[in-house]
C-alpha cells in the first residue's frame, strides 16, 4: 500500500495487554499507516467516571476505558479514530464496550469500531477493520462522491465468487461473475466478461477500483487506482444502488466467508461489525443446504419463500450439526420448501443475534451480496426485524459497483 | 523466610511491607520484570505473547476470557509457590490494581483454597485504621516464621 497520512487511533481496551494481542493490534495499525495511542487521564478521572457516566462496573480496567472515552469526547485527546477492544466472553466488558461505542458515536465525530478478541486474534483479522476505520478518518472527501463519472471498472475478489462491473455515466454497462478459483485468473475472467458485455477493451477504462479478499494481489497486478476493503466500498455501493445516499441506513452483506453489518450515515460507515467465526452464519451454509436439497443455489430462495421455517426443528447453528438437523427433518418427511426456509432463517437469526446487537439498525435496511438474491434471506430478515428490507438492483455486484463508483474520483489524478 | 502471596498482586506497599518484615513477597512485578529482562521479547505491554493465555488454561477453562488466563499465566505459578497470603479487600486503585474483577475473584479464591496462613483485611480509610493495618500485617508476618498452620483474620 502507498504511504498515507498518519491516522491516530485511540485504543480503549480491557485485557488486550494480557491476552498477547497488543502487538497484533499495533502491527495491523502500522499496515494501514496508523498509530495506536492511549488517551491520557488522571487517577481522579478514573474514580469519577462511574458517577459521571452512570455505569458501575467491578473491573478497574473497564473504568479506565470509560475515563479514556470521556477524555476523547471532552476533546482532551488528539485522535482521529477509536478502537474499542475487550475480551471475548466477558459479559461485563461487553456491556461497557457497547455503551462506550454508542456514547462516542452519539457525542463525537470519531469513526469507531469495536472488537472482542481472543488470544488467537491476529493482525490479519484486524486489518480489514482498521483499514475501514482509517479510510473513514482520512478519505471523507472521496467517500462523499455520489455519482459515477466516465468509464470505470470495479472488481470484487471475494472468498467464494469474483465479481466485476464496467460503469459509464452512472450506469452499469457490463458485468462478470465467476467462482473464485485462482485469484488472478478469476479476476481476469470476470473483468473480461464484463468488458465483453460492455463492448470495450481494457485501454478504454479510465480508472479501476478493487476490493474483497484478493484486493491487494489483483490491485498490484492490475495497477488499480483504488484498493479498498469491503466495509467502505459496500456501504457506498449499497446506498448508491438503493438511491439512498443521504441520511441513515443499515447495510447487511451475508458473504461466503464472513458477514458485514454496517450502520451508514450519508454513505459513510459509522458503526460496523464483521462476523467471521462461524460458517453456520454465512452464505456457505446456504450453499450446502441447496446441494443437500439437490437444487441450484439460485433456486433456493424461491423454495424458501414457499416454506414455513417453523415446521423444521433446528437444533444447532453449526454448519455441520445444523445441516444434520435439516437432513433429519427431511428423513422425517419435511418438504424441501420448509427446509430451505429454515436454513435461511437460521443464518439470518445468527446475524441478528450476533451482529445486529452491536449495530443500531436504522431504516432503510439494505441487503446486498449474492445471498440477498436468495429471496428467503431478506424475507427472514423482514420477519425477524419487522421492517422493510431493500434489495437494490445489481446487489450481487455491490462491491464491484462501489469500487467503480469510488474509482471515478481518480480519473483526473 | 516464608513466601507470601499478596493481593493486590502489584501493590508496592504490600510487597515492601512483606520484604521489610523478613519474608519473600510473591508479586506481579517480579513476573513482569522477568519478562522485561528476557532477551528477544518486546517491551511492555507487548511482552505477553499469545502463548501465555494458553498456559493460563491450567487455572481457568477455555471459556474464561483470554485476559483472565493471560493474567493467570503470571499469577498461577506464584500461587503454587505461596506458603502464606495477605488479601486486602476493596483496595483503592492507587494501592494496587489488577485491572480485572474476574481475575481478582479467582486468585482470591485460589489463595483461600490453598489453606495456607492467610491474613484478610479491609483497606484502611483513616489514619488510625492505616496504623492498625500496618500493625496487623507486622503481627501476621512475625508469627509466620516457619509456622504453616492457623489462619489469621481481621
């Protein structure tokens, strides 16, 4: 990555120095040209914070964390963004983490992310999150772009599929969608397909943006103008395609390997979470279900719409045991429609339970990514949240569209 | 000389009192000190490696947060060595602070479960209480000389 302006990330944490991951946090920060800082406070600030904030906790490090948050909001610290991190499985820390996040979000302009870590958390796991955080802090002018101009391309090199689009004057004029096998070859094939559909050659493309897991590799090879993580790009792409670039929105992308839930304001990500611990909450679960039902993944949604998830007993969210529950149901005589509906509901319920609790869901709710085309998925989300769910056109190309849109900001550079 | 586990485990005052009255304090500082002086490791707070919380599995199960197990990887071996203990209940942050309430609960329990001579007392809030506090600690430490039975309490 090219060297960029240093971003100061204020770390509010409990337990990171005793979990062996402080170095991982600092390494990930250095990779995105950021520096971790700790807001200065006094011992009196720590003693006073419970009464001032109104949340009493037993752990002194959590009090320290609250006092540091207070110092940030009071403008006593020179920082650009905030990282809140606490131990995974600590209930007290989870309460403080969520309330601190909300408090900072409502009382300051700092972009903020939170994360619960284990000793297995690596710099790689944190990289995408910190990349999104620093992008929001340093590239507000780029993110303010609302129109695609000229002829640009976007490639989304995902874990399961690679998508490419060609855009011209605010319209998608070519698309390519291939399974990800070898990252470079798949990206080339997807881009070629998109160019063929658009009737153009490579030299006509004025700017290229890339995103997804393979973004660094293909970005280097294709000499991309923009190499950007999925949180920023998908937020931008979602509100652009949904025609809702101003105001609040929530974007949910259930991907092949991980899920993103992003609270967006004027197209810029605010609070967001990335799930990635359990495959049972991913598009992979739906893929396996469709294989077991003997239908193509594109047919699973239509089946699910006709089914009733309540007719199938799901004993586990796990990708192994959950599939076993579905198989047992089929053996007991359940119809494929009900099983398809139960699979969609299971995935959505996990996203709801594990991720949406940390993101304030604000309407409109925009679902994107390939899984949003499985009709049972947005329906299950609507059933759970009792709000309308928007699936914009070209939602499966969301990352590529967002990348092409943002890349048009580089045309004259 | 008796090895005395102290709580809060990073209290400089308690550590100093144990040392002054002729015993060996078992304190967090000495463990952190070893890590700092070990060649090849970074400076604090990066000196705890991702392997340390795994060592803490000896004292707390995997569903216990990593920060607790990381602390236990330092404190657990000290607890095993302890021949006596002093626990100060509800200390002021400036007296010594372990940071994590769950770790505090676990180590206090483990010291009590060890059935070694133990002095438990509240943190003093007035000057008179402070004098009595120091006196009680001295009395306890004086009585330790070789004795391995009996439990002191406030």
